[in-house]
């Protein structure tokens, strides 16, 4: 079985529980990967047979220890490459995901570790996602999704989803970049303040930003 196919499944399962606690369902996984549910069910059964995931029929999917270690390794590659492209080549944070998807399977371990050293062993990528260390460990702090934050909450932007480049560009224009302090003026109306400036938020944007608690 081609490694990139397996890695894409494991990454998607890993991503799903990074910023919330519910395990991914086969239907959700099929949607993320853009595949037919029947194809995903078949592949999940193969991954379970390899000891990479735990899954019972009609139940959510979780990674085994071995599956989590493999997912963390490929995610480490992806996020180091994204950081490298932004810092060394002037890419913007909305441009790096697709490039990293290609390069993560092409770079040698030696080159990847050289990139890590050159960057000073970064702990977070440009979007605020934690970069697993060589042993698969990550550093996280308590967080709340902006869409769930109550009126009056103030927190730093910890992470911005890289799923939609258009949303990323809009958030950058509004000043909602990683590290920015955000005050929730009206949760119901999706209004926030950044550096004392009122910023209206769409539902898509509010669901793409995580704040410190």
C-alpha cells in the first residue's frame, strides 16, 4: 500500500482531535478526504488490520499508539516545511500548505533535521499548530474556538486553520494573526476587537480561529 495514501488517512484522523475531543467518524473522514464512504470504510479496515487505527462498525475512528506516532512524524515534516518556506523563502501563510503536501514525502530525514536545526527547533508552525518533536510529543495550552468564546472573552490567537486560503487572507488583513490579542465584543453578532479596532467576523472566520482561555 503506497505510504502517502496511508499517511493522508492518519494525518486526517490526527488533525481531527488536535483542537477538540471528539473522534472522527467514517462519514467525516470521507468528507475531509473527498472520497466515497465505501472507499474510506475499506481503507479503515486495512489500517485496523495493520494496527494503525482502532475502529468498530458504525463507531468513530481513533489512532493506536503506533498510528499516532506515524501520524505525528509526517505532521512534523509538513509543519517544519511550512515554517521553512515562510521564514526562508518568503511564502505567505496561505501559500504553504499545498507546497508542504508535495515536499513532505520528498525530503530525506537528514535534510529535515537540518531544516529543524536551522530554524532553531520551532515549536509551532506559521498557523499556530504545534510541531511534534522527534519523539512525537507536542506542546499545547488551553484553548477555545472563537465561535464558542463568550462575549467579553479576551485571548491571544493560538491557531488559525489553514483549510481555506481565502479565509486566511481575510484574517491576516483584519489583524487576526497568531499571537494577536482579540476581545470578543459580541459573540452572537460575531464582533471582535483587535488592537482597539472593531472587526466583523463571518461564521467561517470565527470557526477558523482558536484563542487562549
